């Protein structure tokens, strides 16, 4: 009798551990955002030059992150998605306090019954560059390892996982009866590669094997697999791809095709861009802190998917901020153009094109760019400008399709 009771209790416990699909309904609403790079104010607020340094960085509105997150949380309370997916680079450089601060913001959504699922990016775990900025010098701050990451975000994705990978921060969520989502850790850290150095996006042998198993199980359960990852599955720009596209991407693409993955959510490159690899779309989200402060909404059912970007608004003009940072970054390289009027005209072209490209809307502005006064100067060799900038401009103008929306039909 004791053995029978013991078996019954064991079976009850096992049944209790089986994670049901996230929702029972067929129509899914997902929100995708990426590269928040949240930096706790305590780590820079006494540094007089930190904010100015961001004006010569890559356009992220780091010092406005709390305002942007407040706007995002308010927007999500209105949108009420089934799941918000954040595809990595959650922190500035892996500071534990930054992760904890972001988790506090996100838990406001969890408290409203909105699920959130996070992934690490290359900035988030075992980052040797984690530090604070004091009044006179850098200051030491606590770093985040893989165990810390999972603990901090234990209620933000890992709590709704049906399976977790013990050798990475990957996990799987069954969204409903039709779809499963694999949250794939593609980053280099001690748990995945036994090194704290960022050696680029990759899948370790153990993670690849786990992924194969999960895709096989999803197929057996007659669900369609979706993938979220930080690094890009394919090149999103012919010049800017080194370090952004995951290693051995062709091997991974073949695996995804084998199991009929229709699309992938990625980030990392900070550029809103959609590219197709054979039958698979890679939807790369721009940074939530970059103009135009956008995220994506996916409406999904068994036969169709619709993706559309939406933008947030805060008191600071994000477009103006991004343009000013771009001009600062390009300015030094354009000093070889001696005619100031022509130099300014060329900078106007590149700054505007850069914003359109990163926002995923270049296709709407190609004629506008080509008709600007400074455009023809990029083809005048007497300007003395490094040819890289002409090539970069051309690569952006090659974007003939919108990257702000996508509609797919499934057979």
C-alpha cells in the first residue's frame, strides 16, 4: 500500500511539473523588442562627461532609458500582448545592478498579467567591461554571470519554460497548441564557451544538440517552431555584418529549414531590417533606445503572420538625437573634404540616410536621398573622401523593401 501511495504521489508531482501552453487561444499577439542596453543611473549620474560621451557613440539614448521604458511599459499595458520577447543586450555592459533595474521595470508588466521572456546578448553575461563612471574615475561594479542572469530574470521567461538547457541560457516556451518558441542563447560566456571573452555569436556543440532535440520534440507535438536569438541569422548589410551574423549560419539555416522554421527574431545590429535566407525570414529589431524607439507587434494564427513596427514618443526628439550623434561620428572622417559647404551637404546626406536605414524605412526615401544636394559629391573623387562612405551609402540605398512590416501565409 505504501508503494502504491508513493507512486501516486510521484505521478501527481510529475503532472504538476508539466508546463501547459502559455495560452489556450489560437490567435497570438507577440511584441518583439531588442537591445535596451539599460544602464542603472547610479553608475553614471555623478560623471559629468558620460552623457556627452554618448553623443559620440552609436545613437542609443542611454541616459533616457528610464523614460523610454516607462513609455514602453505604458504602451504594453494598452496593447496587452500574450508575450513580450526581448532578444538580448538587456544591459549596458553586464552590470548586475543594471539587470536588476531593468527587471524591476519589466516586473511591472508581469504584475499586470503580461508575460515577458528575455534572452542574453553579448553585453549581458561575464562582460569584462562592466564598470561604473564616477565623478573622477571609473568605479568597480558587480558583474553578472549565467547563474545571476537566470536568477534575476527567473520570473521573466524562465518561469514559463517547458524545457531549459543546462549548458546555456536557452529555453523553450510552448505558446499555444500551434506554436513553440525557442529562446536561443547564441552568446559567448563561461557557461557556453568556457571563456568570459566575447568571441562572437555561436552555438556550442551542446547547445546545437539541445536545439536539435527541442525542434524534433516540437515536430512530434505538431507545433510550428519559432526562434528568438540575439545574433543575426543572415547578413543584414553587405558592409556591416562581421560579428553580427552568427557563426556557421548556413548549418543553422539548414537545421531550421529541416524543421520548417518560418521566421527568426534577432537583434544585435541595432538596425531594423528583414532579410530572407532560403525559406526563412530573419527579422532583426532595431535597438529600443535608437530612433525611432520602435518595437514590433506580431499577430499570429495557424495560417498567417503579420508583423508591424510601432514607435514610442518621449519628450526628447529621438530623430534629432540620432542625427546629431551620427553627424558627430562621421564628422572627423569628412575633414578631408576641404570645401565646407560641400562637406556639410555630404554629411546631410549620410546622416539622413543612416537614420532611414536603421529605422528600416530606407525604401520610402531613396529618391529623396538621391535628390539631395550632397549626393553627387560622393562620386567626385576630387572630394578626397574615403571610398568606404560611398560604399556604405550605396549599401543602404540597396534596401528596396520595407523592413517595418511583413505578412506571411502558411500552408
